[in-house]
C-alpha cells in the first residue's frame, strides 16, 4: 500500500466517530482503574488491574502513533498544542510502576490521563481555551478586587478591632473575614455583632457585598462569556459548522469570486488594448 494512501486511511480512522467514542471510553475506564487502585483489593484483583493498566497504556500509545503517522509530515503533529499535550501525557504514563523510586511518580502521572478528555472532546477544548485566554483580562478584575478588599479590610480593622479581635485584629485577618462575607458564610452574624456600637455599619457590609458579589463577579462572568463566544465562532469557522461557519464560507467564496472577476476584467482590458484601431477607407 502506498504511503500516501496509508496516511489517508489512518487519518480517516482517528477522525472516525466510533474510534473517538472508543478513545473517550478508554479514558473514562482509565480513570476508574486509577480510582480502583486507591482501595484495599485482593492480590488477584490487583494483578488484573495492573494488566488492564498496561492495556490502556498500550492503547494510548498506539492511538498517538496513529495520529502522528496520519500527518503529512512528522513535525506537523507537534504544531498543535493539544497534540503535544496528548504526547506528553502518553509518554509520561510509560514510566514503569515497579520500583520504590518511581512508583509514586508513575501513579501520579497516570492520574493525569483523565485530562485527555479535554483534548478529545472539542467542547472541553473550547472551554479550556476560553478560560486561558480570559485569564489576562480577569487579572485586572482580580487586582481591582484586591484593592477593594484592602481598603475595606483597613477600614474594618480600624473600626471593629476592639469588638472582635479574632475577626478584625489586623488587615490580613480582616481580609479573610471579608472573604467570608463575600461568600455569604454567616455574614449577618458578623454584621449584627458590630451594629450595637455602630448602627450604620450595615452600610459597610452591604456596599462591600454589592461591589464584590454582584459587580466584580458579573464582570468576570462577562469576560469569560465574551471570550467563550469568540472561541466558539473560531471553532465553527474552522470546522464550517453553525452560522459563523456559513458566514466564513460565504466570505471566502465571495473573495474568490471578486478575485476571478478582477482577473477577467484585466484580461478584457489587455485584449482591448492589444487589438489594432479600426482604420476607415
């Protein structure tokens, strides 16, 4: 069989829906096997689990080799970040379990095989990509939240330290108390503790909750949703699915038609210029 035809067959195999479903099933089964090792099981079952773990490792290795072989060139496989991620996870799981020096490391690395679900399922890839790309923008929101926490912690420490040192003793403890308030963990008990001496202290708590739990939290959600929408559009443009894919297809074909019309116009102009002018008798 020619090499090009073999690559085409391997490409069809790893893109086949049944094969993808099999890979997902093996990944889930691998997670169950890893969980089974945490129980006290008899030696016979332990032996079976070890053989199953070996089968899973060999299957993942064959799957990665199929993906590498299906690429037109060897290094094309490593141009995609998710392929590199799969390759590292699979090669790391080849570390032998036997031996006191490597047994703990080998078991820890095998746990990460569950993360291959992210690279196999496109929707999970979109979620992770959106989260990673949203982190820089979320960092500014986190920085602003830290400033608000710091200001309110300083105010709370100055005003309420004598009421309850365990909650407002210094600015770091006060920030932990404010985090408890932001998560609504018995925050009313803290507020009612200060209100007998400071009747208007409810303004302090409600304004802090409004800023952190409503404003900044919704800002973070908005950033994630915005980035996720862009990632979905990019995925649909790449795969040609959905409305974004159709719009991308129309734009591409419209651009091609414009280029062809420009070429026809240039050819017509050149043809007209090349003709000699008609001379009358």
